[in-house]
């Protein structure tokens, strides 16, 4: 309520309003002080949700509009500047103090940052709105090489040098640095039909997030394959002209080839240059080990200077050559003795072989050849003698004109039966006719 002396009273507490008054924009001639307004005062038809205006009674007592030139927190910041600062933070994001300062136009970036931290973070507003365990630490996702916002993910590759015909053959687009058909070319169908709906249930949201995760994994695998194809020159080799230029496969020594096969599982984690460097280092290590052994041998022989090593090697070569000559001279005179020793060894081996059958039944009825035959077949002498008697008896009956059919033991192996028949035939016991 206003009087002729330009004084305003709060319609709720009836106290004199000094400084800022809150004028209701929906109720006629209705004013509140800041204390009642902040407490949500309601009286008559006025409700706390009505629109309102803030008017500076001291500096602009006669105006009926909200000019915004009064201060809210401190004297050097007006309400308009506060609104411009909050609009700038909402538009440019927290931390973009230079852009926010340009939006305010009357404050420097340092002043904007300091005022926001003191009034909105550390002050009453921050204590009333932020939870006590609120973590103010900002995580920088752009520094990690494999993070979701890593700069390496958006860094374009150097376009592959290819002719126009090769580009058309592979469907390569140099300006996009991409191919018409990619690995898992239909991966985008996972997220192409996804929509964000605030009314989704938790299960629907989790399902959509799982689709996004699968799509991200497919993109990472696509980039990994591209990287491998570039590093190993597989793109140029895939063309019809590039396949003719591919160098023949290098042949490695057996030892290096075996080692490459052993470390095959970890080769996918190394670049081609790194893999070659690894083998070079291992070869160098091997040479150094051999050289260290040579130097240790020289030291054991009392050699302490490199100049003496050549003399030592020459003397050692002469000694080895004299030993070889002596061995060559001794070979002709000892040939006969070597042959005799071989014959003795064969006899001893035969005796040892027959030692197991010596005390079995029928062993004394066998000749030396028959002993060897039984030994080779693993047959006992008595069984062999029985089969031999059956074969010879039937053979004599057939010679007398009596038709007979030889009945061998049921468990006799056909191969052993054939060997026995062949042996008896060759020895003259039976005839082949």
C-alpha cells in the first residue's frame, strides 16, 4: 500500500518496506517485504506461486517496473548482472569464464569466477542446494588414450595413397577416409531406432544403454581392424595391382622360425616394426652371450689382451688339426678290429635275445634261424614245433596222394602262418608245388 509520502508497507507483516520490495504482478496493489516473500507468505487471494517484480524503493521509488539495477548479494553486483552471469553459465557451461564475462559485459573473468564461487557455491545458496557429500572434483575424460572423449578417437588417419582405379575397386573414399562397406556394416541398426523417453521404465532404459554399449564396442573393433590394416599395408595388398607388388615371404632360419611360432600369441599386440626390433634385440643378445663366453675362456687361459686372442686361436686351430690327422692315420690299421668287435657284439646280442626262451619247452629242437623266427614273431618254441609238425605231416600225406586240408590253430595269426610256410619252403622242409 502506498501513501502520498512514497512509503510502502508489507501487506502481510504491515512493516515498513525499505530497500527491495516484492510487488505481485497478479494481485492489485499487493507488496511484500523480502522476509515474508522468502517465507512463502499467502494472504487473501495472493498465493506464493504468483508472478512478481523486484523494485528498488530507495533508488527508484516511483517506477512501476522491475529495472534490475539493485543489488541482491553485494553492492557491486546488480540483479541484471546476476541474471546475465547465470544465463552465460547455462549457455556456455561452467568454467567458460571468458565467454560468461563477455555475456555480462561489465565484469572480468576473474571477478565472475570469484563472485559465483563465493555466492553460489560457498555461500548460503550453495550450502542450501548442494548435498554435504557433494564431490566437486572434476574428472577429465580427454586425457586418457582410451577414454570416451579421448582426442585419439577423433584424430583422422592419413589418407591411403591409392590410384583412382584402386579406390573404385575397394570402395575407398579419400575425403572421408572411409570405405563403402565397413566391418559389421549393419552395426548402426542397433541405435538407429532408439529414442529417449522420460516415461521409460528402468528395464527399458537399461536395454537401450546395452544397445549403445554394443554399438560402441563394434565401433572400437572397426577402428582396431582399420589400424591393423594400415600398419601392415593390407589395404594396398588387397587390390589387384597391389597383390602383384607384395614382396615374397622372407625365409627365416629354423631356430628363428621356431621362436617366432612360440611368441605368435603375443604378436597381435606388437606392430610390425616392433616385432622386427624384438627379434633384432634377441639376436644381438645371443651374439653378446657367445662373445662373453669366449672372453671368459680367454681369461681362464690367462689371456688379458685382445692382441693375444688371435695368437691363441691360431695355436688352438693347429692343435685340433694335428689331432684330426692322428685319427685319420689310425683308422686303416683298426678296420679289422672294428669288424671283429661288431661280430662279437652281434653274437652277444643274439645270446641275450634267446636268454628268455632258453628254458622254455621245445627250445632245444630249434635251429638258430628258427630261434630268430620265433623271437621275431613272439611265439613260444613248443607252439612253433607243433605247427611245424602239422604242416610237414599234411605235406607228406598230399605227396602220397591223400587229399588233406591243413587245420591250423584257431588263434594263429595269418601273417605268422604265412611267415612259417615261407620259412619251411625256403629251408626245404616242404615244396611249393
